[in-house]
C-alpha cells in the first residue's frame, strides 16, 4: 500500500471515534438542520428555464433557498428571470447584469448556474464582493482560469463550493473511494472511466436573438458570434463555451478516480491518447488561434466526439478516460461509470450501482469501518447533501467537500485530456509548476484571450 494511502487510513482511524457509524450500504446521513444557521441574503445568477436545455442553475438556487433568504435573481434571459421569480411569489429583485446586482443587493451568498464560460468571471466578482459562492461545474474553461479563481478564493477567504455532488450526496462513489484507500482492491489499482461521447452535428443556421434575451451579454468573454438556438442551448459542445464531455461528465468521474487513486498527487505527469473531432474541425486547425478568437470555424459543434486517453501519475497509477470503455477479453463494456481494478479484485461504480466481488464480501463490520472512513473523506462532516455541506461550511468557515483546490486539480486533468487531443501527441506535464515540459505549442493552450465584456450588457 502506498505511503499516501497509509496516511489516509491513519487519519481515518484517528478520527473514527468521533465519526458517525452507519452499518448499511450505501451510506446516507442526515444533513444540517436549517434552523441552525442565520438567514443569509441569497442571490442566484443564471437560473435556466423553459427556453433553455440546462436548468441546473435553477435547481441549485432552490436548494440554497432552503438555507437562506432568496432576495434577487439575475439572468440574461428575461423569460427565465420571470419564471424563477414567480416560484418565489414574484417578490425578488430582477437583474440582467450580475455586476449591477452584486453592487445594489450585496448578497451574502451567491449561486452561479450560467453557461460554463461565465463561471470564473462571475465567481471572482461575487467573491470580491464579499459573498460565499456555490458554482456549478465545470468551474473553469482553461487551466489558467483555475489558477485565477484559486488565487481569489485564497485572497478573499470566502467559502467556495463547486457543484460536483458525487463528492457528498452520491454515496456509492464515496464507498468506492473508501474501498480503494483501505486496500480492499489490493495494490496497483488503476481506473477505467467512461463518460459518453458527444454529438458532431452542424453547421446550423443563425437567426435573430429573441428580444428579451441579451445575446451580447450571454456571449460575454467568449469570441463574438451570431445567435442560433443550438449555440445557446447546446453550448457544452462548443469549445468557445465549454469542453465537451471531458469537462461535463469528466468533471465528475475523473474527479472521483483521482481522489481514489492519487489523493496526495498534484496531478498526472504524462498524457497520451487518441480521439475524433466533428467534420467541421480541420485536422490542421491552429487551436490557439481559434480559442483566442483570431480565426473561426463553421457554426457547428466542435468538441471531441470519441476519445481514449491515458493519464499517468508518478505514484504508478493510471486513469484511462474514454467515451465508451470495452474490453472483450474480460467481458467489460460500459458507457458511463468507473471501473477500479487492483491485484485483489475490481469494482464498478456509477450513479446507479456499486458492484463487484469485493463489495459482495463486505461484512457489517467492514461497512461500519468504511462509513467511518467516509466521514473523514468528507472532512469530518456527514455526507448526504452537497448544498447542506456548503452551508455548514459557511457556518463554521471550513472547507467544503468540493473546494476550489480539489476542483482545479480535477479540471486541470480534464483540460489536459482535451489539449492532448488538440495537439495529437503525448504530453509531459509538470503539475507543481502547472506547465507542459518542453512544449511551447501546448503551453499556448493553457489560457486564451478574453473579449472585453466590461461594457457588455
């Protein structure tokens, strides 16, 4: 067993006397009582609605409202703003521009559920306004953005939670991590991850934007673009606004795999793989020029549709990231989930199940021990509610289970996968310096130009 995993087990054992023990599988625990916290002033930015596709922003806002007093809503789509306002009796202050809302309302807590390319600019503004922040995943568009938001969290000292709920409210994943850390799969554990492919449709026709949608503000820091329904609703498949499946499901499953296999590592050091992009992406594309907005592609999806990428760590671990994982020799075939495999056995986990011989052989005593360990994984707080964990940390000023440091590390690995596909070659990464070793072209992809949105809106 590696030194890092021994350290984790030692920590768990030291804290087990104070931890809550639940003998069942999966582990679930009560969340904090709502009346134990003061009623904080809450505002939500980016809430989704009937005209969109992704409505997670509205969901997290309503969850947060169980712990705080909702006072304001901000969305560039007036229809969505009004729909959300009506769920609160029409009493909320309404805004299109988050900057105006932060200045006038001065909320103590902010939730962010905008398209991905807006996450970091808005989060930085909210943190510097004095608010504690819950931001949906994926937090970052680039590795450099991760450095920026990490620095601002350290600068402001605010509580910052990222919406990777598998870290606290999806107990099967926590049990899988605990089993790996406590040696139940033996040594030399690797992970095989499947996160699904992405569509490659397009080009699409452009149209006029609805009158009650501020398209210029929606685009914000991204390169200027004409409006079309697919670009707005399906932004995850445009590199201008997101990173495809790599930063969508990858933000969840790569996170869990790294937490299990390399808890003491700063990140992978070697990245190698193959993949496919939609037909609208030429094989000789200058990716740095495109992402900077200096050249354009047809109005079509442009993130990877298929891929198989290996992330290798200095502790010997391997995480294989795939759109679909199949290994005929062992009768392994799955489109979404994580297979952990060591010299003592293997387990498979996704949001619906945790299975494998090591799971079946767990005794009640084993389950109790693992549940104690899970509480330690969650920094001494009982899992069960991701939003509850955020507000509990607001109360005690502790670090939430999905803090900016762990999520920047996860998103770095997601971005590394995309950069490996863009460059088409094996990459060597220095996770401490956060640069590619001897590869100037790859280092150009660590960040990108931002359109000046100071006067947008």
